[in-house]
C-alpha cells in the first residue's frame, strides 16, 4: 500500500497541535506528514506499521513518528465489529521537527 500525504491542520497561531481521539478504531490509511507526531495510547490494541516494520501495540504505549515517516495505527479486528464496549483512544501531539529538536536539546542541557 502506497502511503498518502496528510496535512496536519495546525493553525497559524499554534506552535503545536494536540488532538484527543476517542474512536471506534484508529485512522486507517498508511500516511505521512511533515510534522513529528508523539502518540500515547490511552485505550486500544492492534498493529503499528512504521515504514516497513510492523509491531503490536496496546494500551499504555507511546510512539514517536519522525517527519515524513510513513505510519499507521491499525486497530485489532474486533474494533471493526461495532462493539460499543471497545474504543480506540489516544492523545497525539504534532510539532515541526525543528521545534522537537530544540525542546530535546534544552532538556538535555538541564539534565
């Protein structure tokens, strides 16, 4: 599957974009974007596809996706069966890669 380009809707007055997702299942197509993405899985399980790597994910895990890195969180099959007790919940932070590295550099100086 060819990854699709996704434009993260960051407003001009935003330095970062924070999104809280509470869905039946996670966003499906393999995609990439210019921003770095830090995602924490509040609830859910499935497979994370990053480039050509596939790994399982579950509640409590976090992922950092770099600039223009194809990725997708694919929920487990049971999330697609309209079970009202299952939810895919996550918090994602999107920021430009230069801002991420500035923050990281400042943190490393403090330590």
